[in-house]
């Protein structure tokens, strides 16, 4: 066991999987040089230029070439440098990778992992801050993971690489170096599609993922200390397929659901979570299913004061907890 | 048009008489299947038809240079001739057109002519133009990384050359010197848009130079010229010398799809002019000139083709429709691991 930050955990997962399975390769922009976040640091030296491959600056080709290679015995991890830059590859992800198995009636599969740092909070402006999970979480045939802790990142990335279907693996970049937490040195996996209760509580359920997990945990500590409200915090970890069971079990216990996400309020993934709770846990609810999210402006403006104004934070979440708890 | 001629003699390309006859048979079969699918559409039995009558030489001539089952085949939605050469049967194609459950291509999920056959390494295609070009670069990239002497071949129309994916694919292939052959079936139109609104060059093959590999323009209605260029390209790729771009200039003799009326955008005189260059009639005449085919053999072959297409149609029409609940299957792998 060693203390690692999340970007080191991501790197370890790739290195260990490349060691375990010679079919695994990494490709993307600047990956041979370690990547802009250093997530592929050292992979070139460890595995050579045939397995850690700098691509031209062409996102559609990064994903499209990965798709083709995956049909021919290679297991690619394609890195999109920032989730904001994934849109040129959207057609390859949505129309090709995600539909290939279905449209061929199970004839072809597409075992690729697409890694992308996402999310705001680093003064990244409108093109280094986007949350793209709702766009892709909408697409059948694609699994979407959103990680925010070192332990989860390593275990889930290994599962993604071993998965027979395409996985979009979103790493919240604000969480890359936020903590140094214990991560086992040995091999372990976390199943895709399982949420985790990160904090037990009885009065209210906070359902969240990504960087908002850390803000929600902080807010839960605050309302416990200041108001005596016991908040349960669920980290979805995977948004597609979604672990409805863990969400509903918690809401059935607390009777109150606060869905917290960083993306824009309208049509964000939390809207789906809210709809599921409203439809399937209605009899247990003791207050309106409530959302805390960013307003509907492009996420996120560059200036610190603007960014802070827009993004949810522990204080905003604590305030929403208090309102809902008092309902 | 610059024309590469490789037809000094029927044996000049190393093809046997049987192979030449087989090429003709595949071209005629492709034509007959296309016509049958369109007819079934007019009869209300097939909701949509997209076929490639007129492009058989470009299809059969290129695919004939591959090793079926070993090389990677990434066709587009007109390539009935390609998949027949690689090993799909009239039955496969009629089952697909009639959206029957046992269709190997998609079990009734994809529109007709979106060919797929994992055993034959025919990669399933989408309808978004040019996305498949990148996939062929991916299969070729894997062949190179794994040290396998496989070649990938990908087909697309002239319209596809305008797409960003075409550029991204060819650039990637050039950088890595991949064993891939790009085949542009330049049929003059992207639905109604003529090629002159698609590109500002006479021969789009010149673009290959910009990616660092050879490009060649051939008479796409001359099956042997097409085959000669494809043979050379496949041999180059197999020797590890990288990609080739083949522009086969041809003509779509039929509307874009069963939902298109091509009278709106091209004259009947133009279509008639190209019908005179029909690649099947030309190849038959060539074989007759060289004493390899007589009128009776030609008619016998036409009869054989018609019988096969009839039999395939009958089989497919009687095959069961997909189980409606199968619509929920195969979104993800149904077994863990791989």
C-alpha cells in the first residue's frame, strides 16, 4: 500500500495492464512525452514506441484508429487530452464504437477505453473545463465512468481496459492531485456500474460524482457539525450503466434526495437521476427531489471570481442540504 | 482522364482463364443482386435499397487482389461486388436486404448494404460517410503492430473525400506507412452533388502525394485496369511499403437510393452515355475478343446468375423475421471477458 494521487493511480493502472496483457496499447496526443497531465509518464520507456504512441493532432482518428485496431486483436487506451476536445471524435464514439456491436447483431465488439480529463475548477476557461458525461451517458452501447479518487481510478480503469465494450473514462482533472490516499500496490478491480456510499447518513441522500463528491463530503461534514443533519453521500462512479439500486436504497432510507452535479442544470446527468428517484421512489419521498448544478452558461469562465460564482461548492451544497432537510 | 492500361493480353496480369470468368461472374452477380433488391423495394418488400449498378468493375477488380479471410475488408454501402468476391453469398445479401433474423450482417438492424461478416473480416459499416476509412487504418495499424502481413482495403465514394475523417485517416496511414489501400469509387455524384462541387482537382488521387504515398487514377469501368492497380497496391502494402490511394473513375447507373430520383440532377443523355461504357458489357466484349467467352457461355452465365438470385430471394423471403425482442440484445457483450 502506498499513498498516491489520482493521476499516479491512473498511470499505475495503465502500466500494470500493459504489463499484464501485451495487447494493450496507449495512443493519443503527447502521450509518449508523458501527457499534459503526466498520466502516461514513463510508459514509453517501459513499453516502447509501438505501445505508447503519439498520434497526429486528430481526435476523430485517435478514436477511429482505436476502433479499427480493437477489431484486430489490439486493446487500445485512447487518450483525449481534454474532454473539451472530444467533440471532433463524437461521431466515432457515438455512431461507431457504441453502435458497432448492436448494428452487427453481436458480430463485432469494440474493446476500447477512451480516457479524458474533464471538469472545471482549475481556471481552465470554456475549453478546458467541460463536463461531457451527460452527452455520452445518453448513448446506449457506451459505458461512462466518472472517477474522483485514486483508489477508484485505479480499480475502475483496470475494469475499463478489460471490458469487452467501449468505455469513456472521465477523470476529474481538479481531483488529479487533490489528495494522496492509500492505493493498493497489488492488482484489484472495481466493477463498472457500481456506486459506492462514501459517507453513511440517515436524514438526506446526496447523489453525486466527480469533483462534486469531494464538495458534497465537505458540505456533509459542515451540516453535521453545525446543524446536526446526517447526510449520506453516494458516489455514482459510473453513470452508464447506472447503479439505480444503491440510489433508491439510500433514498428509501432518508426520504430526501439532493442530486449534485457540476454540469449545467438543464439536461445534466443529475436530471436523469432525479427522474429515476421521482418515478421509482415516490412513495418514500418526504420532500422535492432537488438538484444543485451549474447555471446554464458555458462552463466555466476563466476569471477566478466568475468560475467560483458559477460552480457548485461546499457552501452552496450545504445551503441546499439545509433547505431540503427543513422541508 | 488519365488511364492506366494493363490489358496488353489477358494473361498479362497473371490471372487464369478461370479467374477471368469468375470475375465476370461476380460482376454479373453483383448487378443482378442490386437489381433484385431494387425490384423488391418496388414490390414493397424491402423498405430501402442502396446498390451500386455500374460500379462492379471498381468493386470486383479491387477486392480480387485481396486474400479473403486474411485481409481486412472495409466496404461502403454500394459494395455488393466487393463482398461477393470476399465470400458473401447471394443468400447473405438477400437475407440482409429483407432484414431477416439470420442475416449475418446485422440480423435486421442495419439498412441493406451495410455489410458485415466477422469470419470474412468484412467490417460493419455505418451510414455516416467516411468514418470507415479511419477504421481500416486502425485494422492496418494493428496488423503492423502485431507483425502480421495482412492488408486492409477500404472503399468509399467521391463525396467521402471531402470529409475530415478521410484526411485524418490518410494522414495517419502515411505517417505510419501502414498496409492499407484506399479505394475511391469515383462515381461522379454524391447523391445530387456533382464531383466538381466536391473537389477542385481533376484527379483526387493527387492528394495522396500530400500524405506521402502514391495515388493512381484508373478507368474504374475497366475491371482489369482496376485489378492491375489494386494488385500493385496490395503487393506494396504486403511488402511493408505503405499505403496507396486508388481512384477508380466510374459511374452510378442508378439513382442514389430507392428514395432518390436522379432525373432531377442529371440528364438521361448523360446516363445513356455511361451505360454504353457499362463495365460488364465491356468485360464480356473483351473476353469474347480474346476467345475466352462465346455467346452461349455468356448466356449460360446470365442464366446461372438469375437462378442463383431467384433461389436466394426465395430462401430469404421464407426465412423468419427477427424475433422482436431481439431488438434489446447486443447493446453490450452478453458474456464477460474476451
